[in-house]
């Protein structure tokens, strides 16, 4: 009989989220509800390895959750003999790209930005949080505190995501993320952050829906287009969202 270790470590993540993060999730839900009921918008930036896509345009999910991403394309060819020159000011370019993206976006004061980083140390998530907060956008940071305590920040300020978010939710992943020790393998295997991010996010959206219903402003949610009548329901949902903004 095959015995799996991974489900047990996932159950520990669930216990952690339910047992220790209820208050943080409640505070995060309050910020989202405040934004949506006051003509604000809610965005998800990169969360772990693309987990934000799990929350956008999903059956049973909120229509109001939108992905936030950006890229910069520069066309500036040079002679072959100049292609190997060392990059200059790489960190400054990264940080300025983030700030340009925020300035040129649909972000406005009172909106909410969700940012996820398992370690919390990388400079782009930290810079995005700083740029958003300077604009008056509230930041929800999803990170693993056990991980972030063991690493140093790569941001010039020395700060990590947990230092710059309005609300921090600890997803409960261990240092290094991988959580299973298997005989014959030198390092832990099987990361849990993806599962933790997804569960944490859906717990957050559940509270948002409950709170908005209690306020008499039920949010727009999607139904699967693969159910009978699903496509028509989806179309009506989109129309409602475009009219209300939530």
C-alpha cells in the first residue's frame, strides 16, 4: 500500500490558516469590501507561481477580481561586439519599471492590490507594494513568515513584503517551501505554497462574499459556462459587473 506524505503536510497548512490566520483574513476581507462598495477595484498581482489566475474569471468566483501584470519591451539593437557589455543599473531598472506600471495603470486611491511572495524577499513585489501604498492603494501581502524570517531582502530598502503590506496573511509554508522529507533525497521535496496561496485566497473571497451579502450589496459571481444555461448566466453576470463595479 502506497502511503503519501503530501496530504498530511497540506492538512497542516489548513490547520494553520484556520487556526492562526482568521483575523488577518477578516481584516483583508474588510479592505476588499470597503473598496468594492466605494467605487474601488481589486487587483491580484503575481502570487507564487501564477496562482492569481485561479481567482480570475472562475466559476464560483468574484467578477471583481482582476489580474495585474506588466511588461516593458524595448527595441534597441546594437552591434554584435557590444552585446556582451555588462548590464548597468539592473536593480534601478526593475524598480522604475514597477513604478511606471503603477502610474500608467487603472489603479486609484482606495483600490486593493493583492501581492504574493513565498519568501517575501524579492524586490519587485516589495517595490509594487511601496508604489501602491504611496498612491493610496491598500496592499494585502500573502507570504510565508517562517520562510521570510530566514532570508535577507533583495530590495534596496532592506524591507520584505511583510514589512510593507497593510495586511499580512501568513500562508504557513516552511523555510524553503518544500515540506516533505523522503528517504534517499538530500533535500525536502514537494512545495506547499501553491496549495496554501489558493486556499488562502478562496477563504478570503468567501468572507468578502458573506460580508457584501450582509451589507445588502451582493457581489457578482460567475457560474460555470458548462452548466445548462451557463453561458447566458455568465453574460448577465458580466453585464451586472460592468454596471455596478462589483
